[in-house]
């Protein structure tokens, strides 16, 4: 089949990676990041929605390589100390950090005086900026790290507290705490690692963002002919063309870049058998319409959505949760052939808490895999800065196998079984939904989400927003900067 990717339409660039890996959950990502960053010689770029100078990148009793900076000798280095140690060791290394200059609504959740802790108090070759160059109401939401333009990580994981977790998502894990040492709930997410030209392209992405935020143009680092791939990071696919898709509304005089949304629409339209989605927020009307259209087809694809049981707090539950109900009601009405599954992960020992599914990924058939920063929300489709990475099988059996293996890993984690068990169930039963149904019911499992159980007011508001034409058009117009405007007044009544 012809490639879905069209630079300038649904992606920014196509760039080849010699190696690529899928990092499921922040524990493995932080480990790989530390190992890769320790080899940096020229540049280390960090883009983030959130960041904390004291977040620990390594936890546990893992052995520490001999060439680690002295600040890491206890294996529990904090980010600022880690970066300071790196630049002390590497006389040519420059570190650039671009993090969102967050809205005051987030004041209680964010580290104060970051410009001091990651700027003034750190080495002179660590450069820090809080980025507020975007349209009114937008946020800088990309989560990207690039090292020497030779290896890069992109996905949904910020270098901050509340992200670290393992695939076990243990009910009580003393390592999973906030800055004050208080326990936080399990956190499921995904990041993708790439090298080669794909990493260099993400370096260009960072330099563009740095220029927009500061007015300064960074030069690319000297070419690195051989950069060590992290020893403990398994390569999932090789020699793959990576599509980089963005949302960007930085330039107020130009239409927003909406490559992320267009690739979503194209991917949904191209699906033949299954669309597997993990996402935190489900509020984009256009994506809901596209999925609903495929569900109404007699022989359309299965649609599997893994999402949190509930949103993070009462405000999100009373706003984004209501809009999620509208999104899911639209899919439910279109599910004429019982091909829809809306699920949330269940882990024992959580004492009423739920796993925060923060990942933003989609797997279409065994043909396309995509991991990034974009939620399925109006903001992520049109306003905030986002970055997603995707690749296609392109007729290659090894890439198709790598895409299928990613889906099996994710479902195996959620269902509490080995990936091979998921693969066998799919082969035996002939579909992803049938395999999930067959493997459901263990102590760790995926349960159907009751999105209708929100009370009469919440359901009514959700249906009005998503069904009534004039209201829907109005909500679409205001949603990019105030996605909750139509339901905020109802929040306390839900």
C-alpha cells in the first residue's frame, strides 16, 4: 500500500533511523536517557511541558558505570546535579533546556524559581529558558531530548516528579513519590528512541523552538560518526523511515500547523483491521467523527481505546471528563457491529486509586505505530506545540512484526500476561478484541469503562456539546484555548 506520510501535510519531515526503540513507562526511559546522556560530547537539548531540578533519574540498586560523573556515584542523582556533573566532565558540552513558562493555574504543581535552580545555580554551560512564545491560552507540550543530534527521545514523558514508574505499576512503591516524598498513583506512559537522521531532525526541531523563544540561532553540533546506543536498551526496529508530525501555533499571523491531527485522520481512514489507542484525554470532535464513521461500516476496523478510569482531579473530571463522555458516546452510538472496546487498566493493591494512562500512542493494524506528546484533544490538534513520531511497515515483515510486538507488549502489561500469550490469543481468535475478551478477568486486567455513569447533567452536557450543531460549532471555535468553557459551570454538579 502507498505510504500515508506526506511532508507538508501530515508530517513535517521524514528522516531515517538506523535503530528505534519503544520505552514503555518512565523507569526504563529514565535509565536509557541517563546512559545515553553520559556519552554526550557537544549538545544536550531538553524540551518539556514540565521539568523539576530535583527529579531523580535513577532509582534502585543498579550498578553505576565507572565513567559516570561524581554527582551520580550514589545512583540517585537529581537532574540538576546530573547535568552539572556532565558539563564538568565534558569541556565541550553545552546543555540547553526549554520548558514551558506555565500558566499561574499550575503554580501549586510546579517547581518555583526554576530560572535560578536550572540557570543561575548551575554551570555556565547549562542554558535555561522558560518558553512563553505561543498564542494566548496555548502551552508548550513537546517532550523531547536530543543528544549530539545522534540519539533522541520523544513521547509523552516529562523529566519531572509523578512520572517515574515501572511496568508493574505496584500498588505501593516507595520510589514513586512527589517532591515532598508523598506517594503518587501509578503512571503509564511511552517514549520512543531514535538515532541517525531522525535524531538530527529532532535537533533541528529544538533549534527552531529555541530561536522562537530566545531569538538566538543555535548551530548544529559537530557530526558524531559513532554514538554508542544505550547498552541496556533493546532495539525494536531497524532501518526505518520516521515521520515527525507537529502541532504548532507559535506564529500568530500564520495558520496553525496541524500535522498531528491530519495524520490521525489519515491513519483512521486507512485502517483495515484494528486501531489500538492509548490516550489520556479524549475530546477531539474531528477524531471522534472519524472513528465513528469507521465503526458504522459493516466491515470496518475494531477500535480499542485504553484510557484512565477517571481524570486526575475533580476539576479535570468535571470538565475534560464530561467532554470525554461526549467523545465516547459518539463512538458508542456508532458501534453498530460490536467492534468497540473502551477499557481502563486494573492493578491490584491500589486502594481505590487508578493507573494514570498518560501515554499518547496509536497502532493501526500491523502497519503503523505512533508515539508522541499529543492528546486526543482540541488543544493538541490545533493550539499547543506537539511532536509525534510514527513509522510504517511499508511492506517489510520485520517492521510489521515490530509493530505487532509493541501492541502485544502493551496489552500484556495491562492484562498481566506475557506478550507471547497475547500474540497467541490473537492468532487463535482472529482479532484483537477477541483476544482481549478471552484474556480478561485476571487480578490485573482491562475493564470496560462506564463512561455513561456520570449523572444526568454530565451526560446531557456532553451530548449537547458533541451532537447539537450550533453548540458544537461554537465549542470547536473556543475549544483550542478554553476546551472546558461550555462545561465549567456544571463541574460542581457532577
